[in-house]
């Protein structure tokens, strides 16, 4: 998976979380925001050398 594909996937998860929050699906949006945060931290660690 390339860096661009990871960034696109993270963006989709985040946008879906915002949409879920606006529509009132607070549990699902919380899960999606948590998933976005975990993926973001994981991807940042993968990008760091060493």
C-alpha cells in the first residue's frame, strides 16, 4: 500500500466519521474517529526512518 493510498483511506474514514456525527450516529462516528486516530499514528510511525 502506497503512502497516497494510506492517506486516501485515512481521509475517507475521517470524512465518514464527520458524516456519521452530523447524521446523529454518535457511536459509529466515535468508532470511526478512533480508527482514524489509530491509523494516523500507525502511518506516522511507518514513515519515520529507523
